[in-house]
């Protein structure tokens, strides 16, 4: 147990910048805690909670430490108390009123969904322009005409809106809502919207998710037969390194499992950004924050590639780990991409880090910090493609 699991959880004084990925994980932690609470669990250690959430214990403790100290070194976290604390941090310890725009079939389904209430959200007002819906009551809420928007919202504390309406005029609607005091939007409409200054918008495209699953499922059923409409097989190095599919020796597409990438770096903000960026491109990504965690992650699952920082707990930790892996028959074939913000004043030789590495370079490539994420993804795709070619030749 870390030392930050020793007090009851009061936030430190003064404002503090917190990465967006940390905020997103708070919601995940709360969901897992609620599942544990539903199973009658009252206390949980960080190792167990982290495993259920799919993060490392150190990541979990760092996320919570961003807001204070929680738990007890002997008993771990008190589940109901931590749920309440996270609800307060997320602003859902009291019911948040939400406005729904669109009372069609999908909108009415959202109205009937009880999960919103359970997580601290209540759809209190509904708007539409269809005369057959305006004035009617759906799931206990009366539907108002869009012309009444400002008047109805003025009498509420509503700052959140769900968009489930027609795409026509959506941008104008969002701007009008922002002027009326709405600050956050959840957009189910398959149309891109530019949120006004000072507002936030999350897009949920269910059709795009279904299209992705349809594509993957089609090849899962007939892995050796490309569809008649597929005239071109996508090169895995295209699209800024997004892994897609490769051609099998017989000519058919090979819908392989996502490539597993292990990132070993102690820069939490950077690893969060790298993980999100690579995961969005189809990679399965794990993160370790030092060499010890990296070795533990390797023991749990063998990665297809390791992104390794040079300097972590000590200046050459990344080099030491890279060399130890190259000397181990079990791991020596795993390609390593080294990343570093190594001080340039120490680069006294012509080649980068040649004075440390000599000619025995233990990695497949290197990128200098600050890293452009597109460059990182492209380099990873390049290395993986070279590895795949070498495997085919072998």
C-alpha cells in the first residue's frame, strides 16, 4: 500500500491542473466500486481495484492522489465512502438536471433509461419541433417546443444537454443553447458540431461503432475471403500508423488480434496521451511507470513492441532494461522503441547516445521528446511492419 492511502480524503488547497485522462478514469473507478458495493464488498485494496479497472495500482493511487488522500494502509479503501468522494469530484453527488433535445424513438428510450438516475443525472425537460410530440408527456416529462427553449431553461439549473434530434440546424441549436447557459453536450446526432467557446461536447456515433463491428465480424466469419467490394487491401502503415489488416500468404486478409504495445515511461501525462492515441488506432496498450513495473507487465503478457523511456527512476534505467531484455532469450526478439528527453549537452559524439550505447544498439529505433503522437504511431507501424516482413522471410 502506498502512503497516500492513509487519510480520509480531503482535497489539497488551491487549484490544480489534472489530466483529462485522470478524470475519465475516475468515472471508471466509480463504476467498478459500485459493482463491488452491489456485491456486498465494503473494503478493497488498491491492487484489486486497479486490476478490475484495468490499470496499474500505481496509476490508480496517482489518480486519486491528484485530489487528496484516501483509504487506510491496513484495510484499503472503504467502498461506499470512496464512491461518495468520487461522486463529489465528478459533480454527481447531487442530481444533475439534463435537457433532452429530440423526442423520437431514440430520445424516448433515453428517457426511459433508469441508469442515468442511478449515476446522478435526471432528464428533466424535453424539446422537439414535431407538433405530434409537443405537449405530450413521455416517461413523466412534458415535451416543449423548441421555441420555448430559453423560457423553459431559465427556470432550471440545467447545464447539460443530450442531443438526439435531427441533424438539420444542429450547429445553430448548440450555439443557442450555449447562449442559454448550457455548458456541456452529449451528441448522439451523426453530425459534427463545433462547440462554442467555454463549452464541452462529447460525440457518440452508434452507427460508426456498428460499422466497425460489422467489418470485423465479416472477416471473422470468412477470414480468407475478402468481400467482393474490397478492391484494395489497406497498408498497415497508412493513416498515421493505425493498424488495419495484413495480407496472408494466400492473398486473403488476415484480421489478426490487435498488436499489444507496452509503454514504459514515468511521465504520467505523456503515457496517458500515448495510450489514448494508440488505442484509438486499434492497438492494445498497457502502461508501466518504471523498469520494475515493466518487467512485471512483461511477465503477465508478452507485447509485440515496447516503447521505452531512457530516464525514469534513475538516468539509465531504460537502457538497463533494454539490455537485460536483449540478453534474455524469452524477450530478445521483442522490438524496442526508445523515447527520451536526454539532455542534448551530453550528446558529445556525432551519433545520438553513441557514447553510451557504443555499437551494441539494443533497440529498433529512437524518438526524442517532446514526441509528436502521429510520429510515434507511424514509427511503431514501421517497426511492426519490418518485424512482420522479417518473420515472413524467416
